[in-house]
């Protein structure tokens, strides 16, 4: 084996995909133990060195809610920013924006909900009130030249409300974009989506005047659908895909949410389709093997497992 799949181009797919790496934020926030800030800084640097050009580094959510990322300021002072790499951070409100701006952040993300129940559980306010809270955040950020991305969670199902109507997701997503957000990431928080659902949702956004160039997708692999859902999104024209190195992470507010789509699994599929990413898969696998050692458990990524085994010596033939 060479560590690379055979390449077969398919019609109707983009030539290039941007991978929005969420491991340092969305991945580590779900860990039971706090990872040392030195390890986090090294992780971000290694991911950038592997060719990832968007690495979401941390969150300015109050440490009471996400203690794993309480060291956000300390981390940002340690980052060795590589040219051409974006280092966005998540901010929940104006106070979080103030903290981010004090450290020279040039890109932020806000985290909204497509359902009323999750908005109240995650943001402690109604869906309408959460959008009111985001309004000054987006306005101030964009006026300061800071790019804003919006996450929209529970797009494909909610553990408390059940199925979420496509029209409701589209309506809420459009409201977030209308605030001035440059990009909307559609989150399958509990991993319940299927390819037909993905296609229908993206068609709904298109009918509302929102094309795939303003959308990203964020899939969890709870039911093993993350890659096929990604392929459906690519066929609909989406070119930005969220993923987490080694498949770490989930959602601390939704117990049924398992790990994110593994960046390595995504890169393997895209390599096989001849879609450029600029990511060095070998370097990425090595980084996730190292991270698994730091976390004290094996990576859930199938590609990391397979390629790391290939690198092991064959004792039977020694």
C-alpha cells in the first residue's frame, strides 16, 4: 500500500474543497479532561503545517460552560500563525467578541440553533433572543473587518424535538446570513441526516436565494453517514466541509452526538475523487496518532487506524 487511494474523477463535483478544521475547538471541548495549553498550541501548529488553511483554534465561551477551553487567551498568545492560514475562534456574545478582538482575531464564528429547545439548552434563551444577541456581535465584527461565520445546529434532527422541518432550518439560516455572516455551516449535531435529506435541505436554501457558495456542512458520524452526506453536499455545489482531526469531538450539550467527521477520512475520500485540498494526509495521520497518545485513547478515524497500522513493523517477517 502507498497510503493513498486510487484516483477516479467523477462528474458534477468541485475541483477543490476547503476543509474547515474544528478539532482544536469542537474536538477538544468535548474531552473529559483538560488538555494542556502547550499541547493545544502544538496541535494547531501541526494541523496548519499539514496543509489545513482554516483551523478553528478555540472558543471564548464562558469557562463555566466549557472549562476545557478556559485557556483561550493563553492559547492565542502562544500561536505561531502561518502565512495563508486562518485561525477563527468561536464567540457566544459581545463579551466574547471583546476578548477575541483584544487578541487581534481576524475571524470569528457564532453558534445558533435551528430549534427552540436547543437554543434554550445551549444558549439559555429563545431562538429569537439568541439572534438578537448575535446581531451586535456580527455588526461590530464586520465593521471592524472581522469575517463572521455562523453555525446552525440541529439542522437534521433534534434529540428533544425530533425531526426538524426543512423550512424551519432554512428560515433560521437565512436570518443568520442576513445579519451579515459570510458563511453558514449546517450542522448535523446528532448525526441523523441522510444524503436525500442533505440534498433536500440544500435545495431549500437555493430556493430561498442562498447558493452553495455561502454554505458549509458539518456532519457527525453517529449513524455512519458523515461521508455519504458530504458527497451529497459536494454534488450540490458545496465546497467547504467541516472536519475534526482524528474524528474527535461531538457536542457537550447533546449526549447522543458522537464524533465529528474525521479529517483523515474526508481527505482519503477527496483524494480518491481527485479533489484538491492541499492537505498532506501522511502528516495529518501522524498528528492524529500523536494526539491520540496525548488523549490516552486511540483515534476513532478509520483512516488513521488503517494507515498507522501500515507504518508498524511486521514482526512476523522480522
